[in-house]
C-alpha cells in the first residue's frame, strides 16, 4: 500500500468526539479451525492496531443503554451460500453456520453476526444454533433491475444480535423483528440482471438487513454490494455506500450506537489503486471506525472488500482482523473485532 494510503488510514482511525443530534431520522418504509479464542486478536490474524428508505421519522432515542457489558464482539462473513464458484454449493451446505456457532459459543462477548450470500435455510439454521438468546433477520435479495424476482442466496444477507441485558428489539412493517433497508439512490442505474444489453429500469434492489435494539440503543445492519461485473457497478456501489453511511448518521444523531458491515466489493488493497479504494470508502470513516483499522487483512484472495464499521459514538476498538476458518468453507475470509463499550 502506498505511503499516502497508509497515512490516510492512520488518520481516519483516530477517534473524534461526537455531538449528538436531537432525533433520529431513519428508514422504515416497507419497501484452520480457530477453536476457542477471542475476537480481539483472531488466530492467524495480524496484530491489530491500538426494506426502508431514508426519510420517515422513527421514535426519539432515549438516554442510553442500561446494563451493557463492557466488551462486545462482532463478525462478518460472506459464507458463499450457493454461488457456483464456492467450495460448498447448494442450499444443503451448512458447515459455515456450524463454524459460526462454534466461534460464538467460545466467546461470550459476541453480540453481532453479519452474513452475506446467505440462503434462508442458512439464516434459519443460524437462529437454531445460536438459540433463544439471539434474534436473526434475513433479507432475500432481488435480481437487479427487477421488482420482485428473488435472487435469494447470492444476494441474501442476514444480521443476528444477542439479547443483552435490557434489550428490546423493534418490529418492522412486516411484523418481524428488524426490517429491510432499500438503497434508493441507485434508482435509474440498474439494468435487468445487471447486464448492459438488458433494459435499464427504475427499480431499486440493493439494501441491507437491520436489527434495532431499542433498549440498549444499538442498530446493526448487514449488506452486500454489487460485484464489479455488473453494469454501472462503481456508481451503484458508491451510492449504496452513501445510503448505508446516511443510515448510520441518522441513527447516531438519535443517540444510537451502530455496527454495520458486509461485503462491499470495494477493494482498498488493489495493486496500484489503494488510494482510489480509500477515497471511495472515506465517507464511512467520518463518525465511524473500522474493525481492522490497520488494514492488514485481505478478505477475498488478495483483495480487501469486507468490512465492519463501529460508530465513534459508544464504542472503542480493542482489536480485530481476519480470522481463519475450518477448511475451505467460503471464498471469503471471516472478519472479526471486539470493542469496549463507552457511555453514550
């Protein structure tokens, strides 16, 4: 990585004081086996450095969390649920979920799990394996440029949150806990199937799955941006990132801690292009810090395209990085991190 890129990352890793806004305006329109070990320093990792659109108002945030633990851990993993290029193919392959369950059980600090390329069967099994002390929200993806043609596994995402002391989870418009965010800024850019020779439509298919713990003032969201092979990929990725960042801004202004991440398909380790990647990602470092702020860990081959961002508000980084998993369960590496809980 170039010197300028490293300087940028070190600068953006610094913590800045945060002034809370009055109310939150966020989206709620329907629209090697690691074994035991903590997320602070995952085995095999480099040592870490010390469907809603935006608009509809939600309830005013309260005065902060109650009885929060002092340490919280999170992980994100593109489990490659069904794509033909992945080691384990088909909806019947669930070894990835078994792996996650073992990791979470080995470290009681885990409170957030973000998954991408997950089929509904994976999310259901995750809920079963994690047990009644967890809440899981699954979002089926849609085929690009279509209104209701599902693309359930490659574009499917899920978010899981642990029921902490004082937790109260909020239901979405569909009556289930959590809701699906839709990134509306991509309107007019999507071609059917993402192909240049197919019609361009006004449909918006990109988004995230989110859970809101109102009792502890935590919002967590998982997202999977389009790959570089689709038409208008760079624009769609940038606008998706902008919508996701705006979601964090709105909730943080309302007094919430946020944890968001997933597979963004934006590479900050690309050969000769690290500054470009960092420039595209730079907005997320305003008001947030990254799980692996030293940027050592490639998560997909030699590429760094998977992320976890914590709000500056309410969290302080303890450590994080890429974690090895058993065998070849996915073409992505797991990213984990732990934070210290700070007063809101």
